[in-house]
C-alpha cells in the first residue's frame, strides 16, 4: 500500500495588519454562533480549510470538540488531486489539524455506504436521462444523517460543519439561511436538511467570507490556510463523469437516435450519458438552419430530442417530493424565489404543495434539467425544495 503523503506544512505566520483585524472581527462573529463553552460537539473534518477552521473555532471557544473524518473511497492512499475533495491526503491533513488543535480525531470508513447511496444513485440517474446533484445526496445521507448519528452516539450536543450557510433562530425555531458570502453560499446543496437535523447542526462559517476564513486559518497556525478549493465532485476526477458512469454501469454506452421535435431522425449518439437538457455542444449535427439544443432525453427509446433554444422554455416544474423547513403552504400557493440549478440566479415563482408539488414560474426559464434541484427561498431564508421530476 502506498504511504500517505502528508501535505500539511508547519504552523503559518499569524496574519498582520489588515488581515489580523479581519481575523479578530471574524472570530468574534463566528463564536457568537457556537454553543456555550464546555458543550461537547462533533466537527465534520474533510481536511480542507473550511472544516479545519470550524474545528479551530470550536476549540478556541472552549467546546469539548471531537473531529470526525469520513473515508469515502477505497483508494484513500492515493495522492490528492488538485481541486478535488475527499482524497487520501485529505485524511492526513484533517488528522494533522486535529493534532495541532489538541482534539481527538476519528476516521470512519463509509466507503461502502457512499458507493451504494451516492455513487450508484448518481450512475442510475444518468441512465434514467436525469442530471443528478450527488453533493445533495451525500449531504442527505452520510454527511448529515450518518454523522448526526455518530454525534449522538458520542454524546455531542451538536454537529459542526464548514458549510457556508447560516442557522438563525426564528419565531418558529431554527431557520436555514444563505451564507453571508453569496459567492460561497452552499444552501442549495442543503435543501433536504430536515427540521430535526437543523436543530442539531451548527455552521460557524456561515457569516464569514472565504477571505476571513483563510485569515482565521493563518491566525490559528493551520497549514491548510492556503489549500486549494475543492471544485470537482469527489469521485469524478477532472469532471469526467462519463467514465465513472461507464465503470459503474457498463451498459451506459447504448447508442441511439437523435431526433427533432417532430420525431424525424437527424443524427446518432453514442449514449444518453453524454447529454443533459440545455446542452448544445456534442450534438454534432450539420445542415440545420439554427443551432440545436438537447430538449429532452428519452431513456425508454434511447433517443435524444433536439430543437431550437425556444423549445427549452418551461413555465411549470414538477418536483419529486418536497422537503420543507417553513410553515404550511396554502391551497393558493406561496410566492417564492427559486434556484433551478446551483449557479442559476433566483427567479420568482409560485409554489404549490400537495401530492404533486409544482412551481409555476413567473417567466419561462431555459435549460431546466430533470434530476437537478429546485430550491425555494424567501429573502435569504431557505424554505425547502425538491428534485425536478419533469417540466412543461
């Protein structure tokens, strides 16, 4: 077995000048979100700068902090990939940070659960013509459900994570709000958090910017202060999801027809997994009067349906279930702002609950893909959401 390559460096120089003032102000704001000193907490430690600072804040605040890192890959002794998370050296980084902070640290093997509940579901979604968001599934299962169970077993009063979201007290109890740093806000990926889970979660970085987080990492002398961001899906190196799907589902490369909106064959494709709704590149169809986009995928027939951009416009989105953190929704619906994919802007809509939850969009939206999440907000508050089942 290859020996882990520890990339954590020695203690960094504490910040000076403006960065020092930035760190001190950030420290005061972050500590205001934490439980009373002496409370036992579990800190989810991925080995990155965000979760490492969350752990350092817990220790600085006088919490009885226990670090837990999940091993999600069978190949955890592999070198870390630039821009990836959950790589082998990340475990060593988390362990080194915990050692520097003087806190106990445990590594739990969740590789089989992660494969079954996240990776396998990811592959099946692509085969079904959907565009999945595996980070949401990961947060739903191993990162919140299972880690909260670990926290309970350890007698902890809360689970702290490095997510850029805010847990604020409202008139009806705890509420989930967008992170103060809109460029880092991760609330979209946490829409399926339940009320019971939210009551036991803490997000000390939710009111901070990434610059403040890095300044705090330097203040605490953490060698991960300048560690690169995690960009890729952790099990999809370089963004090549097709290779991952093919490995998990060899039958994924079933060729088929590309048809226009009237069903006329205009081309061929090498497999549905190469396409998502709204995609233009990769169709490779010549001789058309206007650019064509993927309008929908038909897994039953193996066909890709292509059409002009105007055919992508949708005004109604049905949701596969509804996870809801707010009050009841009346029969007349509820005016909300909604995100239809993680990097999309908020757009106005009316949400209708019930057996078949749906969103009536105030204006048509383009490239809305089944499998993605539709997440509803009121101001900065996350109300809830669901996975996109179909559109019209």
